[in-house]
C-alpha cells in the first residue's frame, strides 16, 4: 500500500457549537457536541489545528501526523472572516496588519504582521444563516484576517485589542484549500 493510500484526509465545515475533537476525554465536558457526531471518521483521525466551540468553518482532519505538522506550521496561511462589533476603521485595520499586543497564558505577546482587509460580502462561502445579535444593538462589519501563526483565540483577542470585539468567527481558508462544503458536511480527500 502506498503512503498516499495508507492515510485518509478530510475537509469539514465545523458548525458553531462543536468542539474540535472526536471523542470526549474530559469529565467536565460530558454534554458537548463532538465532530464524531457529524461523520464516522476512521480510528486515528485527528483535527489539524483547532477551532473553538464558538467558531466555525474550515477544519482539516487526517490520519497522518506528518501532514498535520506541516499544515500547522507557520508556512501555511490560515484565513478567517471575523464579524466584529461596529464598523471597523482603516486605522484599526492598519494596527492589526502591523501586529497588536495580546495576552497568551498570562504573558504579553505581540502578533506577527498579517494580512487584514475589510470584507463587504460573505456570500461566496457556505455560511450557516445564524443571527449573532439584533441590529438595534449597533452596526457590525466583516474583516478578513490571514495569519501564519495560531495562538489560542488569537483572532478574537486581536480584534478586541483594537476595539472591535469578534461576534462571529469563520475560518474560510487553509493554504490553498477554501471552505466549499456546507456546515456539518465532510469531504474525503486523497491528499492535502
């Protein structure tokens, strides 16, 4: 059996409210929804990186640890669409592009420079129709943030650091793989 056929790879659109894990191995999370409820993944499948329970979008899974390590590296871009509280300003976008100070495990950390731009429409991706809040609580806007690092809750911390807390976060791209499947759907691939 060749190396390519020996392993299995999957693209998943992780829905809001699911943990990025296949089995529950913690006592305090007994009633949480897990990825294994969406698809019968083979034994040994692992999520490549994570999306927190309140985030959604593109998640890659594999049975090949070497592939996982490569994709999680700083050589591969990850692009997120963040819906933020308020209409994000050009100044805030410039701050995000240069890098902002956030807290990681109680330590101050300055993010690496990254690509950031305002997004006027998100219709090109299969987003769930999910209301974040009522419009009477003020305006919201979308911003695209492309990173090569992935610290814990980094995008949420970055937008908050410039005064625009994230209300909704969707990963739309990892490397050259775009989010094309609907929420909860899985696509099996020969390779990444």
